[in-house]
C-alpha cells in the first residue's frame, strides 16, 4: 500500500512534518510493508514557514528587524535554495501576537520589519516569494514595508512620514528613486484568504481596526487617510486599485503588494499545494491521510485538509483524516471528500495534557496504528471471502 500524508500542524503540539511522521510510525506498526510518504501542509498562515522548510529541504533564516512598535524583533523565515524562494510570515515581523493588548495601536504600528525581511532575502539571492499576511498588528497600508524597500513616502518637508497609520496623514508624495536593486526582478505570491477592499464599510480600518486597538474615531480618520493614499498612488502607479478584493488584507498590505510589486493574491492553501506539488504525489498513492488540530464545520469551508481531499478526489483516492478533536458539525467534511475522520484522544484528559507534544504524538501514532490494523484486516477478509 502506498500512502501519502499531508497534515496541517496541530498548533501548540506538533508541526506538519512531526504529525506526518507520527502517522507514518503508526502505519508501519500495523503494516511494515507499507510505503508512506510524508508531505508538508499549511494554509499560508502560522506554521507555513516551518512546514515548507521542513518538507522541501529548505533552510531556516533568522534576522533582526524592526518590530511593530519600532523595537527590534527576531523574525524567522525560510529559503528554498533550489528555486530561490523565500517563505515569509509577516506576523513574524509585524504580528499582533508580538504586542500586549495595551500596546496595540494602529496609528503607530508599522510593517517596516516585513520589508527588512524581504530585503534580507533579496540580498541572499531570492527572487520568488511566498508571503503569508495573516495576523497583522498593523494598519499602515504597507507603507512601512515599502519604505524599508527604498520607496519614499514623503511629507511636505520631503522627509519620510512617521511609522504607522498616522504616517498616511502626512503623505504628500511617493518616490521610487531609491528602491533597492533586485526588487523589480522579484515575484510575490501572497497568501490571502480575505476579500476586503481598502476603504469603506468593508475596508481594513472598519473591519479589522478594532482588533488592532482602533477606536471609532481612529477608524474614521484612518479610512479617510487610506482614501487619500489610494488617490495619490493611482496618479503614478497604474496597478493601484483600492476596490480590488484583498487590498484591505493585513491593514492594506495587500494593496501595497499589488500596487508596488509584481504580486498576486491567492488562497493560502492553493499556494502551498502548488509549491509542494502535492498532486503529483497523490496521483501515485493508494490512500491519502490528512488532518489538523481540530476538525469542524470551518474545516469544510476550505481549510487545508479539505484542499488535500479535493486533490485526492480528483484522482479517485480515498481520504482519511485525523484530528486532535472533532465537533458535531465536522460531519460536513464527509461531503467535502474526507471519507472518514478520527479524533486521536484516547482517554479523559485536560487540554494542557492533550496538547503536550509527547502525548499528541503518541495519541496520533496509536490511533493511526489501530485504524490501519482495521484496514489490513478488512483487506485480508476481502481476499478470503468467496
């Protein structure tokens, strides 16, 4: 039997590759002759760097950059040397989890560090980028990132505007005289699963501003500044379109990428599936294993395990999923190509105990073993039944 595993991380417990290896161990206990291939899986958000670096023979990089409030932070990203590809999660440089609730203030938080990570990767020879932009603490329209890449976002005195959304209030000119060498050669795939536009009731300030610390008055101000920013950009950058779906992602970072770089916004899971060429591996498999930390109704809405299941069904392959826990509405996953799913908890336990990596790995391996013992028994019975 040839089995391909592609499991999303069990956040707080196991990485994608660790989960896959735990499944492989369980399969081989039940069927030592099985061929099991472990492939990485992520949805473009947290865990994407770890999954793709671990599953595609990449190298992890660490670089000290400007954090969301101007203090230095260490950001991890990955490089796949074979393709000159950098894998970046913007949240590593400008994420909301880098701040305490009291520190959140979109007037001051900046994406400058994101640009510094990109610059570091360019200097190391990367020209292809996969950038996950979820979990941002910012609402600066991406100008901080662009400033780090050499764009001028200038005030009336011809100086760079301040960090954060308040910098947009000072903006009078955008220049390209000092854009770093190599940026024009780069292409960006932006993992973006939201469709919000830049301004208005469905814009980034109104929809996501509150969770980043914005008050109602801030939201009104920032939305006005974004409108002026977009109008200024449209004068000299023909790709600027603040009404394009996704331009409001990550506090306007989507707009910055689409307007000022060679970028496309795509579903995170679609990018990962394409980059890892998972379909090529599924095509040769007899069975596909997927899963995530919690399988529920949201999974069926297009999360990573369903993306795997869709590929498998394209080639007529059966799909089994494992999860740390499942909810009643997880049964909708059966309608999306997951033929059967199994929770891995094997007894009464606390959440803290269940999420301990050692326990999660053991539970996943042991559950997999029993499922594959059943499959092996069923196969034997089928052969001997007249």
